[in-house]
């Protein structure tokens, strides 16, 4: 498998997303799948209320069509799709419940976490079977493999759950999650081709193409949101690709913006609960902190994407 397959994977995914979304948007409008905006959020976001959501369906379709036509149904591709579609299904269930209840309340936090752990555990088990029981993991910078033994499965399961939730938290501004994920996906393409993990590179190229095609409609002002269907699926896709290419430990670096977004929420909740309602950030996740500080959406997205480019360059260098 060569660079031509990687390029075609991206092109097909872009085309599939770009063609399917104009069909999907009116369908979502007829279903009444409009975004519900939190009242405690930035006031500028209230104008986004009613914008069609669940656009992640187009992302999933684009990736599936792309890998099916360029890489086939190799077991490694099937497992990466399992990670992505498993988390996408959880997000889809959450979005459907929100749609039916007509408010921004879907699955409970416990239900989401339980389902995410279930998918992560199944994915870790399948990865163990696929690798023949190999529990070694590549350590960037040191450029060595270390046998993690019984800790291997829990570590990759934790990485999947953490990545899915971190991408979900990042999806709060027009083009932010899709823009950052497209950059991280390209980074994984470069790493995958460099290490000879061609199926992981093709899958990552498909994710990149799907995000880029989605960005045509998700850039500010967005005419479509991905919803939890898309954000959880993208987190699962990145985790699945990293597991397949044995670069799980690189995710906190190249996905540093996701990490910052998730940590900002943890810090905000801890400070609020332990210091009598005091807030560490103006608002969390982190992108809202900068918004309330006077930054425009476009500036936040540009800076966060720029930071991701730098982190991804460091990640490639660390390999």
C-alpha cells in the first residue's frame, strides 16, 4: 500500500462528506434535530440555537466509504472502525435522546461512561487477540518498546475513553473539533507511513478527509454541528488509529489541545466544589474562557489549531 492509497482515502472521504451533507441537512431539519444551547454559555452562542446537529453521521459515512474502497476489510481496518463506530453509536444514542426530549439532556454521565468503558474493554480485548497477545508498547523519545503485561489492556481502554471525552469537550466552537482533528489525523498519517503502518495511515487519511469535508459546512458561521455522534466517534477513531499503529503514548502530545480542554473542566469542577463556588476559569471548557476574555470564535479556533500544528510537529520529531 502506497501514498496513492492514502491520498485517495482522503479524497474519497472529502467527496463523500461534501456530497452527503447537503442531503443530510434538510433531513435533520425535518426531524427537528436542532442544537439546544446552554443558557449559562456565552450569550453570542444563543443565535446558534436550532442549527442542525448530528452531522457526525456524515463523518462516519465518509470514513466507512473511504476505507472500504481503498483498504478493504482487513482485520486492522475493521478494529479501527469498531472503535470509531462504537463511540459513534453512543453519541448517536445521546443525540437521539436530546432530540426526543427537546432539551440538552441525553444519556446521563454514568450511562455514557459505562457504555464507553464497555466499548473500550471490547476494543482492548479484540486488539489483544489481533496482536497475538503482544502487550508491548512503543515509548516515544526513548524509541523503545516496553512490555506492559496486564496493564496494556487497561491503558489502551483508558486512552480511548479519555480521547473520546476530550474531543467531545473540544467540540464547542464552529470548526474547532473538526479543525483540530483534521490536523491530528494528518500527523497520524505521516507517522503511520513512516513506521510502515499503512492501514493505520489510510484510516487516518479517511478521518482527515471526513473532517475536511465536514469543515465546509462547520466553519464559522456553521450550518451544521457534528453532535456527540461525531465528537465521540472522532475520539474513538483517533484512539483506534493510535492503538493500531502502537503510538498511544503520543496522543497526549499531539492531542495536547484536547487534553487542555479536558483538564480545564476537571480543574474548574474541583475548584468550584472545594472553594465555595469560586471559578478558576471564566468558563470551561478552555475555549469558552478565551471567548469570555474577548477573543472571537475565529481567533480561538485559529490559535488552538496553530498550537496543534506545533504539537504535531513535536510529535513527529519524537518518533
